[in-house]
C-alpha cells in the first residue's frame, strides 16, 4: 500500500497514468481472520495496524487511473465497503517458472524418492498451513478414496507440504491436530500421510512432475496459487470450487472442482482419476496449456503491457464487454489527486 501511494505521487508530479495492484486489501485480511472491519478496536489492532494500511490503500486507489486485481473479490470490496466503483481488470497472480520448466522436462524420480515417495503413487498439497486451507480435507479425500476402492487407492499416499512440523506456529499446531484427528478417524498412519516442511519451488516442481494429483480442499481461497503451479508442471489438479482461480477454469476440462464439504464425492473423483489413464493424461496436458496461457509470468506480463499501452494513450484498457467507468476522466492524465499529503481518506469521509 505504501508503494502504491508512491506511484500516485509520481503520477501526480509527472502527469503519468497510474495502475495499482493491491494484491490483498486490508479489509479482506480482516474478514479472513473473522474480524469486523467496522470494529474500531480491531481496525487499530497493534499487530496489524489495519487503520494505517487502509488510509494508504484508499489514498493510492483514489490517485490511480486503474486497478489490476488478483481476485474478483477486491473490486467488490471497494464498492461494498468504500462506495468506490473502480475501473479494473482481474488478472491472476503468476505461477513461478520452475513449475513450467519441470512440466517440459523428463520426470526426475529422485526428488520424490528423497522423501520416501513412489512416483505416480502420491497426491500432493502444498501451501500455508492455515485453518482456511482446510488441510485435513486432503486426508479425508484419501481416506474416502481408500474406502471406496482399496485396490486402486490402497497404495496411494498423501504428501502435505508446508509449515514447520518440528517447530509449528500456533495456527500450524491447530492444523496439525486437525490432520492427526482425521488420520485417526480413517485409520491412516504416518506412512499414509507424510508431513513435509515447506520447500522451495526448485523442490516442489519436480515433486509435482511425478505425483498423481494435486488436491486442494480450501474453504477460503482468494486465488489458489498451488493449483496454478501444479497445472504448470502438468499435474492433474483437484481444486476447491470456492477458490478464486476457478474463475478462469472449467470443471472436468482443465481441472476437477471439489466441494470441501463433500470429501466422499471428492474421493470418487480421485478414484476415477486413478482408474482412467486417458483422463489423467488429458487433464495433465490441457491443464498445463491453460496455465501457460493464463498463469505464466510471460502471459500475465503481456496482458499488463496492453493495459499500460492503453492508459498511456488515454484509452480504456479493459477487455470489450466489461463495465463502463464510473467517471470518464479515469483514463486521462490528471492533476490534483495526491491529496493524501493533506488529509487522511478514512472510510466514510473520502475526499473528492
């Protein structure tokens, strides 16, 4: 947010158009924590300082010509909480290059072997270990698949990658306990559900290349970077239907959508994937093609470049069919917008 205010200041002084990429709005973070954005005590929390963050975010966005949002929820939040109908485009965050490189390379089974994993016999989840990710749902899917078809799924294990199992944070401890509870409920041991600490992209990418599937059962997921990365590596992907990435995907075409509240149905989809090699290969190829087109840094940079070209020419940079701007001067090079130097634009009293 402070970087975006600097961009607004530069635009003011040089008469340049400004595009902001908030990445994550403070009010969204509050909602994910289960907090009330209208509670002044929580807004002024001494750890997060959401009140300071909000002032900078609003100052920057009021100074900008255009917003590039990473999730559809960001523009909705601006309108819902700040009455700020803002011209924008929604673009996904980009997946790292090592995943695309791994997808094009010959599979390397040695990386999986170093973690005691057999190629083609494990499903993966990687990401931050938070309650919203519903990591224990991955255990449920494996347990349901084994109950449904012990022959097909009996030798499949789940590798959950993230956090620090030996020194977990408070939230990670709660997730670990939830995972352990589901393992006990389904009669699964540490040989069935392997816990692996966070790994670099250089390790995750070849692991994805030799896995059976990526499984994400998130109950709250603004985007779903793990799914984009898995697809880039050519790994068939099962992703929660609530994840923001599903905006760009079709169930059964590039990925498989799963309901985090219905692990039995997700287990059925996993068994189908294990049994049907043709479906596996099709999802691998189509998912990778989709990720290359929409989620690679090169593809996203090209689209952002078109936005910048349009703004520099004073044109509306949005794709045809998107909503008209609330204010026609949004795409003009304008002065008098760096008002953050004189007055804080707090919610409910936004200067114009």
